[in-house]
């Protein structure tokens, strides 16, 4: 089912020597201290961790008397050589890097709310000149970021990808130490690995339609693939309604190991707690911008289309802790800042969860594969019966443990009540 063979043996201790906090395999601790009261369904799924390709990372946050942060991190089945398709998790680094790039264009009079127009110069490219959004009334980088963080919008992702281009993205990721991460394609299955190396020419326009900045079509210098080499998932694949007797080839697909995504969300929530190299080069206003739309429920935004009547319930992308609950969330003290992925049977969520009233906060990132048929593109995935219930209970088990966990100093979380956090 894969083009490579990987041992499933757990390491007793994993130390990632990148300047980040040590990540310790926590199977025994988690099983004996946190999962002891888990439901039979949860325990049964966890017992088949290899089948479900489960990985997760739990980070305890400790503070000193000055509210300075240190981390203690446990992992379960964490292995970056076990490929999972990150799906929309890549929207988190893409959003941050798109905002970085836009800030560098300030000398041209460009910011994240400046109108952007996409032209077409190669196959698989499409134009985008105008559309309405609630505030600006036209496409802009800020609007793309909002939609990606709010409801995981795929069109906004593809446009932000076209704006950044492969070379810019990977140069910046490499500078931050994320050398193995790959963001290589639009979310358009009709675009192949060559077409995704060619990204649209585009223009930033002033309030009177005048040209502020023009970016020519970008062409990636190399054909990037994920560091694992040839990567096949599944035993068969459905393409345009036809079943093919081999799995899907993810060799040239996006690649974002869970520990890297976990580090990225830590960097976005608490930049000063991370090594300087791994921080995004963002002004505090841009950090707050991403955090705000990571946190908001769809109905809390300015977008009329993101309402319950249109199917956007509060827990649209709050898998850890809420699963797929459809009722309105009433607990205003519980804040979840997160990014999710759902595709080809893979379910992932990277989250910072905080309860202002109970003085609890922690990071939790997890992935599970729910495709027992191993037929890719069948649409017959066990998201509802396996994946979402598992992630919901995982978040709640960690939360329950955190409420009881003794800390020398309680966190100061009142700033999370600010509209700008």
C-alpha cells in the first residue's frame, strides 16, 4: 500500500535537535494518566494506531512568575517518515508567508487589503479580477487569509499559493528551518505537477484602479517532491469515475509533518516562546489578524454566506474537542485557535485550546486516517464514525487532565478576551 516500508516501533524518547523543546514519546504516560477513563470506542481506535495511522502531539504550557512560557511535549506514534496528506493544514504557513510577502510591498503602497487582480498566461491558470467581499468589495490577500482561517476555503488557498509561488514559499520555509516541508500545488485536481510550477501574473491596484505593483508569471526552477521519495497511499484509486488498481501517488503533493505544523502554530500564538529563526516575520497586527480568524466561529465573521443556514455551524473546523457538533457553542470562555485538514480519508487538526475561566491552555495536534477500504477518492471515508469522534474525545481527555494538572503559576489568559487576539 506504500512504496516504502517503515517500522512502527515506538521510540522511548525522541529528541528533535532543531532548537525546539524536546518531544518525548508519551505512550505510557498518556495511557496511564489520561486515557485510562476513555470510552471503549476511543481505546479500540487507539489500539489500532498503525491501521489508522494515528499521530498526535500534546504540549503542556508552564509559566514562571513573569508569565514566561516553557513547554513540555509528549507525542504518540510521531514519525515524519509516515506520510499523511496534510490537506488544509498548509493554509497556516501559507497565510503567514503571504502576509510577510505583502508587508514587503509596503514601499509600493500595497497592504493586505489592497485590490489584487490575477491574470492568466499558462495552462491551468484562471483570471480573477473582481468579486465582492463584505469590507473591501474586491479580492485581496487579507480576504484570502480570513477565508482560509475561518472556513478553510480552498479557492482562497489556491490564490494565495499563486501569489507566493513555489520558489518564494520554499526559500522562506528553508530560512525558518522547515527544509522538508512542501507546498507545491493549487487545490485543483486538474493541474499537474508541471502546471503548478507556473503561477499567474498578477497586479495590485490602487483605489482608482491605478497600477501599484505588477508580478510577472513565476516559474519554479525545480520539480519539487516530498522528501520521502515515491509515496503511494491506498490499494486503488478512483479517477474520473474509473477504478484503477493502484493507490494514489502523493510524491509531488504537499508534505507537512505533524511536528512542523505543531511548531508553526506555537510560533503564531506565542512567537517569543520559539527560536527567533522559526518565527514568521510578521508585525504584531498581522499575528493578531491570523489568530483572530483562526479563533472565530463562521457566524462571528462579517461574511453573510458563513451562516448556520448555509451549513456553517460553529464547530465547522473545531475537530479537537467539538468533533462535528452542529449546535451553537455557548461557552465563551473556551477559545480554540486552530487549522484543520480533511481529504482522502485523512483528518488532522492543529490547535491551541484555552479556557479563560479555568486557567487552562495547551497545544494539541493530531492526525488519523479513516479509509478502511483503502480506495482513494471513493468518498466512503469513516470521518463521522471514527475520525471525528476520536479527535473530539482526544481533545476532551487532554482538557480534563489539564484542569486537574497542578501548575506552579497559573496562566494569565485575560488577553485572549481581546478582539485582537
